[in-house]
C-alpha cells in the first residue's frame, strides 16, 4: 500500500522524525538533541509535573502565549471575557475537588516552568473552547485481524490544529505504584492527551466532533471536565472495555470520538457525548474522524456539507484499510502521509497562507508489544527510517 504522491506545491511547515518511544522491552531511551520533546518522568504526579515543567519550559511558555492569543480573539468584548473567566474559575474548582492529584501535577508544572499556575490551568482547562469550538480535527485508524501484521493490532492518530499552533511533548511516565503510561500531549498539559498506551496493553486516541448541535453549556463548568480527561482514563484502564466503562462515569461537558484497543485484540470505536457513550459495531478496522456515525449520535454531527474534510478523510482511510492485508506500522505511517484531498481534505493536512488546519503530530501504537511510534511534525515530511525492515 502506498500513499498518493504529495503535490509538488506542498511545503511542510513542520517536518518531523518518527521515533519509537513506547513501553515494549526494546523501546528506545529518550532521544536527545532536536527531538528532546520526548521525556521520561517518574514519581508522584506533583514530582512528574515539576520534571515536565523544567524540561519543556520554552514550549510551555510558547503554548501559554498561543492560548492567550486564542482567548483574545475569541473573547471580543468584556462580557465574553468575564464569561471565560467565570468558566475557568468554576472548572478549576471542579478539578481541585474532583482530582487533587492532577491539580498538584499542574502546580508542579507551573513551578518547574517558572510560570503562573493560572496560565497552566488555562492550558489544561480550555474554557475558551466553550465560547466557540476551535477546529482541532483529527483522524484515528485502528486495524487488526488479517488486515494487520500477524498477531498485532495497530492504532494510529493524526492531530490537526487550526488557530495558534501549540508544541507537543511525549511523556513516558512511571508512577510509584509501578504503573507506566506513555502519551502525546500539549506541552504543559496533562488532562487531554491525544493518544497513548499503558502498561496493561491499552491504547487510545481521540478526535473532536464539533458542530452547532454539540454546543456546551458553560454554566455547567463547575460540574465536569470541559474536555474528556483521557489521561485519567488511560492511567486507570486495564482493558479497552474498562476504559469505556470509566468514560461512562466521568463527568464531562462535551464529547469525543475515541479509538481503543488492547493486548487481547479488542478494538472499540467509541462515540461519546456529554451524557452517554455509544459503540460502533465490532469490526477488524475502524476509522474515526470528526463526525458521529451511530444512529443515536449522528444527528448531532456536522454534515458532509458542514465538514467535508471529515467525511473525505474517513473514506480515504477506510478504503485503504479495506484493501490492507498484513499491514505493518511503517505502511500505516505511509498512509498517514496521504495527500488525497490536499490541502484540507487529506489525512496529512496543510495550512495555505495561514488558513485551515495543519497536522502537527502523528502516532502509531502497536499491540500487544507496547511499541509507540510518534512524529512531532507533518507525516509527509517525517523521516521513516525507524520502520526499516518492517515490510513498508
């Protein structure tokens, strides 16, 4: 399987380098140099926060500036600004009451990075999204059975972002109880990683479903997570089914599409709303982009006219996975670089003169071994030498 030839006019603003940084016995140590956004953390959440803050100080400062610019643009008048501040304060109170360990980790990040705790809270509790959803549109692919290499399940994700870009880090964590997790998240953020895998052999990724029919009631900011807290779920889940069960009980103000897989070969395509969780029919492959498909949730989703990119990416990825047999991680990395529908309808997306969304990272989890491949850049411009020899 090969990707479409990239258009000659494509210039990748964010070149990258695929790195394997997972939990398998052969996973690499943290790379040095320009790929130093791969961090090994250990200890209590507060201790890990301080390590994260010190190591990613510059990226955290840049991300705080990006959120400030987004808030300034979204809060166009005093009333909107006051609403934002009330929402952030109420959600901070919810965080402090509901999960003091995670609050302590954010305080550790602020201390380590030398920034105000309030700015770290704004990164983690994206109250500005309540005022108007920012288009952070991602693609998720999960494949197993005969379609994947023998005995493996692959779960892949691209994160597409509009507005002011943020820098990501890959955090490989070890907790005092022995649990281990690796996840990709915004530098300075803990609560909403885009993808990851844990030592129980559970892999997950997320993508947003934004439309006028998924509006959030900002007045409920003191009652649940603004975005689904995927970090808490991944840290605790022992199976894909348990992740989904924990999600059902998690108080939240909004929904997401979530791809799940575990070391037993279980593959789940989850459509979560603010109030419920629905599973798509079992399949050896799933593609989740930025619309719902279940009968109960589809009326909430953007239509093909409202978000043509979501439907096009879903078709392109689905067609490729339907044709796949024995798919390897390297071959899947090639698919994530596909430019069919460039610049905005393709799996690897590119802004043009600052307009649209840009693919800012991609990841591939390999189960049951626990390998986790990540590139912090456009997949089309990311070196794939780490996959040499896997049949790509």
